[in-house]
């Protein structure tokens, strides 16, 4: 139907396979123009805002916030006002695209449930009164296939209730906490008064399902790991959603006003209780790092070469340039980037990638140097492209700009995907030397430690020299030991005679 157009998950970069919808920026029924921002999509490294590829009107959102979809999957439908809702439904059914439900904190779809009138206890004080008595007819272990909300599953586990014996009233028969309570009462048991949802950040220990509370995916995952109900958090995030800061604030308040359960014999006051710990779920970036580096360790046969480089001349030249050239503040790492690029030009067989599918080596003419940058959520490697042809000042300015963009989540895929060689520098943390894991499909990575004054023998005399230890990790499938050693020889030549990098 020509009047109906699909909005699909785009492919941002060669390594992108899927994306997670974190938020829609416009509502259903809203007209938009080409270039308008429609939604936010989180990939393994960054969060992008999807621009409208054409003029239209958003008639149907197929992928709800929290849905993870492969590249090319349907996000939404655009159609003219004359197209009926029934025609859109028929179109979606015909192509096999059905609306993706919003994800619950546990990552499972959360179908909308009809509003169930709360029991009187749900509006009483936060102090729990009475006890819950479960009839024997409901007791048992829940089958893993039970269709239930995460909170009802947790409650069933605590009370040893078999959810297979509970009737669900949610959409498609999904079981909610209210259904569990109703089943207990119907079987002749009693239900303790539930604490009321505070919705204000003041600990209220809400027991109400929070699957429909607006929250960012990060906040949902964090709340689940900390056992915090989203109803007990202030919503200060964008578009009235609960954000990570709101979860942290609720956690802080819960610590100030401890849960009465913690004082029971099985609680925190019991010296034999299990030690407290925090479960931190993997974010998309950490998952991508784990998958790539695990594959690197498994597939690439690593070997390592270590060398000590004297950097006194480099430090003297850096000091002179920084003192005499306005607006230029070079770092030792800027010199290392330039020296690696120059050494790769001299030993081009190290400036390679391994094409595993074709079982071939890709040798590059330009030295595209990836520089590892540590972020709170993981590691990213923005690229200084063509570093061999850039001056030290240009490299310094570009690295500074890339690091700033990386820390603010503004990198584009082209700025961190690819690269022919990686530098990982931990010298600023005082690390003397370390081994780094190759960033596939690259063939090598250089681990850089801290410059330290060490005793060295010079013309028969012991003198203090500033030494820098570097370790080159190589993929033995494409780089042999002698080739890696030749690269380190050239690197030493440029580092110990830094004037060579200026001509």
C-alpha cells in the first residue's frame, strides 16, 4: 500500500547488528518532516537519535521503549490520515510485524493489564500489619513457563505458591500480584496489608507492579538489581520518566530508613546472614566489549613483545613546545600516537587487519590509530585517521575532541569503528606495564605504561633515565615475532629521537 511507509532500524556502522529503543520523541498521530527526531536508539557503543527519512505522520508505534530489534526491523508506521487503523493493522499483519511490548525490568515483555481495583490495604499506611496465610491448595513450585509479571513471580517464590494454580486476569491471561492476592483470599487464606506506593522517593516499600511506570532502560535494570520498586521513586528524568539518579536517591533513602525485615532473625542484624552485594547488569557497551574480546582471545593467537623506551629527549621537546607555542599543550600520549603512526609507515605489515571470512590480510596505507578511552559504562576506541600525515598539534587537538565526544556520548559510528592499530595507555594511573587484548580485526595493540626514572648504565656509569615500558600484543596469524620486533625498533627510534617526528 503506497500510502503506508515503514520506519525501520537503521544500520549505523558496519558492526551494528541490533538496537534498543530507549524513548520515542513524538507521539502517535504527530506529523513530522524529513530530518525531525523521531526516537532514541541505543547500540552497543552509543545512543543515536533517529531522524525521519521522509515527511509523514506517525500513525503506529510498533517497537515500544525497551524493545531490542535487529537492523531493518520495523519501528513504526507512517501513513496519511485517509488510511484507516484497520488498513494499518492489516498491512502489519501481512508483513509479519506486530507491536513490540515495552520491556519489564527483567527484560521480559510486559503486556498491558486491565486496572484491578486495589484492596483497601493498598491505601493504608506504609507499616505492614497482619500476616499472609497461604492455603495448602496453592502451595508448590512455579513452573518456569508460567505467564506472570516479575513481581508476581517474586511474591510466589517468597510464599511458595505455584502460579499454575492462579488464574491470571491480565491480557492473554498474565498473572499479576493482585491475582495472587485474590487467589489466596478465594482459597480461604489471608493477605497482609501491603505498603502503599510513595511515588515521592520516601521509602514506602511499594508492592504494586511497576511495569507500566515510565522509566529509562538503565533505570529499570538498576531498580531490579537493587530491589527497588519504581513507584517509590521520584520521576525527574526527561518526559517525566524515572531516571538512574532517581533510583540512586531512593536507594539512599532506603538505607537511611532501613526495612523492618532487615532486623528480623534472617535479616541484616543476623551475623550469619549472607553478606550484602550489589548486582550490576551488563549494559549494551559492556556486552559488546565482552563478546568482541572473548572472541579475540579465543580466535587470535596472541604473543607479546616488551621494550623499554628512554623518553628524556621526548619530555624535553614536549616541555619546550608547550612553553613556546601558544594554545598547544601536547601530552606524552600525543607523541606515542605520532610515533606509532610513523613506525607503521616504516613497517606497513603491522598496519593490518585480518579478514577471517576470506582468510586474508588487509594491509592499509593510512595509519588509523584507535585510542582507548575509559568511560563509566565501558571502553571505547575513537580513531585518529591518517595519523602519519598529521602534525603533533593536529593529533593533540583531534584526540582531545574525540575524548570529549566519547565522554558525552556524541561519537558517530565512523569515529570509533575500524582503525588499523590500537594504543591503550594506563600510564596516568601509575601502571608500569601490562598486557592488552587485540581489538579485532586489527592485528596488534600497544600497551603503554608510566614513564619512570630508573637506574641505567651509560658508558659504564649508573645514571637516572626516564624509561617507558611498552608491550606489543600481536595476532600470530598475521604478524610474526621478527615483524613485531622490527616495529618496536622503529618505535624506539622515533620516541628516543623525537625530532624525527617534526620533519
